[in-house]
């Protein structure tokens, strides 16, 4: 026989609520910190023992709780922050659901002391796993102190699933830092097992709080952003692409002072950094969104970290456009440090240490004009002699006017510079830009303040990507018909995926048709892809279409395909370039956006300053 429906006891209800709100000790710290901030505290201290398993104590100097309200403070769904259902859509505080303290008190030994500033004494109440004692007077400073011991002792199964003390404390520190960043004018202190871990005095500027956490040098490399669209405002700082992480933990997104997670905003960040970061790397950002409370719903998740915007597209567009404009106005070129081992985040050195040391010696001597390079010796070692590029000649031309000629590398006529001289002729003295090729892989250019080492493949990949994308977006990506179609064999699944995406391929300049069996015929290809292996590119396109489960947006697919095609079409590392080809590539460098990174996020160039050279040679001081 079926059981009758019974109303659950308040203690059971609170423990169920605790399962939703209190996931681990860090959840308790988050809720108590938010209460202190809502109470207008100027100082909040967090004391932890054994990762929060033994005890959590949070003290603030806020407004305090009236003695008559102390019992209500630990009663489920009792709050001073809202009074009507309409106010759920105009939330101005971090907390508002009125369930946090009751949930915490239901799963451990709980004690709260509070005193308002105009009261001579405070009040205290204790709750043991949901069993409340009578309030009593106590001596305490103005503000509120909340302590929870033996968290989850009332739900031992949940306690058993807690991680090691260090892991749980790491989660606590993460929540602590988020709120410390969001509210720099509050003094925050974090103590674990009696030792001070963080002590952040109040500061006026976000940069000072970020510097206290990440270091002043990191702050100096951040890019400030600020923009407004209607009633929506965004401001904050984003890190240079050289500072990235292997996960999204460096993405600090705040909405009206509340740290949030939002897939749409995370996608906007990914789009803004597309081509500036390696695959699998994520940007570091400190972004603050300010919107009228009525334009956002904060009540979509018990932990309040997920929100719903009334107009998510407006928020998405503002984030994306603001960051892209900031990047276009910033110098994102990487700096090269001689004698160090630093490598841009997510990258690995492309030459061995011995080769690097040799390269550095060559560059230093060449840049200081203290070495006469022997053409014969250079050719024997795989170097191209220094020459003068004429990038200024095409500075106002369309990038198409400098198209890279893949079939010119072995053409003797291409070994002539623009003025008719051969590469071995004496370089003209009225041009300031010197260039040489090193290891058939890097171009080295003298600059006003030092020198720049350019990865020829990465730079040409960016140029090709930019050209193809602009032409595709304008509908002018020219195709070249093949007199004899090129046939390529596929698995039945790959062939089906290719034929499903013929319209997408047309946008990229490819036309294909079913040739019968497992074969596809390529009938045309993008004109920019001269002298490339079309079969290899089509196979890679098929793999791209076949990968994954959920189909991504068409824009994302096109971006990925353009990246892949530009990589295949670009000049390769190890390919000898003529002087004319080097000049052409350098000329195009100033005519494309984001020339400092290839479409996959690798830097195209590293700068070595004259000051760094002088320092290594002892010329300074």
C-alpha cells in the first residue's frame, strides 16, 4: 500500500536545502562573505581550520542584526533583503533567498553573535544540527560573527565525500579571492590553521587589489577596457595574450559586484581572443558588468552564480566589440629576453638550446654592426645575408598587391630585389630596415629600438587568413576551376559529411561533386591556394566536419576552416625565401590586423630591445 503524503519537518527541509546551497566548505564561506558585504562591512575576517571541515568563522564589522531578529536569521526563507515577489527581479544585494544560514545551521554546530553599533551588548544564538537554543546576551564588538564547526556532521555521507584539507582550502581561497577582487574597498583577511594566508587592506583601485594577488608586473601588462551601450556598462582589465591559463579559472566576470558564470560571456571572450591564444588556452580577465537590476534575473540557481539577461545579445556584442577594439589599439607583440628560459604561455621552444644560443650570438653581433657576415660562410650554414626590404613602397596598397608567390622560391629571376640588384649586391644606404633569414625559418629585422625575430610561417599564416576571411565576408573569394577535376577517396561517413556541407565549402571557394563510390571530385578551389595539396586540404576539411557531436555555429566552422586552410597554404618553416619574398611578407605585416599572432594564437614575432642587448654586454651603468 502506498504511503500517505506527509509534511516534512523543518530540519529535514533545511538539510535538503543545504544539499543545494552548501556543496562544500567553500560554499559556506561564500555565503557568509556575501552577508558581510551586504551588511556594509568595511572589514571581514575569515578563519579556517582543516580546510573548513573542523571550523569556519567569519567576522565582519557591518551593521549587525537586531536582537529580536536573531532567531529569524537562522529560520528558512527569512530575510531583510526582499519583501515581495516583484523584488526578485530588482535584486540589489548579493544574498536575498534567506536560506543560507538556516541551511548551514542544519548540518553542523552553528553559532552566531551580533551587535548593532548603537547597542551596548550583543546577542548570541546556537544551533546544533538544526536544534535551536534560546538567544542570550553576550559581549562582542559591533558587527556579526558566524561560526560553524564539524560541517556536515548531520549528513555523514556528504562529509565523507569531502576532499583533502588542502583541496577544500583551495576552493575556499578561490571564493575568497573572487569577492576580494569584486570589492577592493573592503579589508579582507584569510587565516588557515592560525596562519595568515591573505591580508588585503582596502584600496581605491581595482589594479591595486589585482597587484596584491597577481603582482605589480602582471598589472602593468593588463589592457584597460571601458564601454557603454544604453544602460549597460562594462569596464575592467584584460590580460595580454601572453598571460593565459589551461582553464577558465582566470576569467573573473562580475555582474553588479557578483561573480558569475555565463556561457554566452565565456563564448564572447573566446571569440575576442580567437587567433591570439593557442588552442586549449584561456584568457585572464577582470571584467565588471553594470546593468539595472531589472534587466537581469539572479534567481535561476540556488548558488546565484548563474544569471539570465533580458537581452543577452546586447551583452554579448558589447563584450566582444569592446575587447576587439582594445586589442586593435594595443601592442601585443611578445618580448624576447636573452639568457632566460621564459616561453610564452602554452608554447614550446622550436629550436634546441644550443641552436638558441648560437642564434642569440649571431643576432647580437649583427644588430651591433660588429660582425661582417661572409656570404659564402652564411650559405654554408643556411643563412640568407642581410638586405634591405622596401616595405614602405606598398604601405598604402591593398594586401592583394603583395601576394606571396609560392612558385618563385626556385625561380632565379625571383632572386632580384625590387631595384634590380641581386641579393649579393651592396644594400642601399638610404633604407633603415634590414632583414635576414635564419635557419630558413625566421626573419630578423633591425628596428629603431632593437631587433625583431619573425616566424615566417606564423606571419604568412596570419596574412593568408586575413586575406581569405575578408574576401569571404565580402563574397569575393575567387575560385579557380580545374581543367581536370581532382578525385579524392573517403570513408562513406566522411564523404556523406562533405556532401552535406557543399554550400559551406562554396563560401570557402571549393566546389565538389559526387564521383561515385567513395570518391569525391574537386572541381574548383580558392585562387589564393596556389601550389598546395588540394587533396590534403579536403581530407582535413572532411575530418573537421566529421569530428564532435553537436554541430557548432556556422561562423565557428568557417573560422576553423579558414585557420586550417591558411596554415596549409602558408610558407613553411625550413623553406628558403628570396629577398623579394621576404620584402613582400614584411610589407604585408603592416596591412593586416593582429599581425602579432597567427590564427592559432602563436606569436608571429619576438622583440629584443636595444636596452636588453646593452644590459647583456655590460654597456649600461
